[in-house]
C-alpha cells in the first residue's frame, strides 16, 4: 500500500494504479492468500506479497490444501503469484530470516521460483504472472540492495525449468539458486587461484527444475 511493502519493493505502485488494484490488506497472511486464491478463481491474476516469507506458514492450508489442489480437483486454474521476501544475512532475527522454499517443492500443483539477478527477477516474475497456476516467487532480501544489473525496459519472460550457467568450469559442478549463486561465485573465484575450475548452475526455478542441465554438467565434471 502507501508504505510500499516492508522492503520498499512496491513503492509507487499505489500512485500509479490506484487503491482498487493495489490493496493495503490487513496483516493476516491467511486472509491475504485466501483472498488471492478466491480472486484467481474468479478470473483475476492477483499478486500477493508477504512482508516476510517466514509467515507464509500462517497461510499453509490456503496454499497447500486449497490453491495447489484446485486444478487437479476441478480443472480450475488458479493464476496467482505469492511474492515472498526470504533469507537471512541482515540481522533479521529468527522470524524474518528463513528460506522455506524447499518445503514447497514437495507439493504437487505449486511452482517455486528463486531469481538470483535483476534480469531474471523481472523475466521470471512476468512468467509467473502469466502462469495459470499458483507460483511462489522467493526474493532473497539480501539481494535487494546488494546486486545491481541492467534490466530491459520492455516486458520479457524467462521460461520456468531452464537453468542458467553462472560460471563455466570443467572440474566441479555446483548447483544452487538465489543469493547463494553469488556466494558460490565468490568461492569459485577463490578456488580458481588454486587451479580448480568450478561450474556454477543457477537453477532459477526449483519446481520445475532443469534436471538435464545438471546431468550434462556433472557428466562433464564428474563431480
């Protein structure tokens, strides 16, 4: 709403699109996700933001029991996106620093997205909004102010399930996502000085995940 989100990611949206499209909801995760699910069932494409990904646990039933199952039960699309600021590394304490994305990769009906770069963040978000089923879009908070990059002005999409090679190598394969892509790149740079060549695969999406890219890399490096 007016505040622009806990991490100031949505600043200006209320002024641009108005209170009928940008809703400053009560601080009730189950109400936010329940409303988003209902809106999606009625033909809208809601994008709901949790202040912190940790509190998606409060809406677990709405996400896992209702939204994720709807297409299987009734062949009804649920085109909604849940934006989830996640991760630690900034002294957020035990309730504002978790990375719960792996929990949702085991739930049929959900897609899990974890961008690592500004370019991917925009492209994957556009793909998520276009998707006919629920997408959990995890944004590591440590990347908001830490990583900068060029982003095209025009709208573009990046397909789910297509990994990105962050760094090419031929001795070790390192598979990761989100903020850890940059941590891995720093480690790979240090190892390069010791004569080790590390290939880093940025999965981009955990569900679906690019199994073929991982297998091809491991076939090349053998470890």
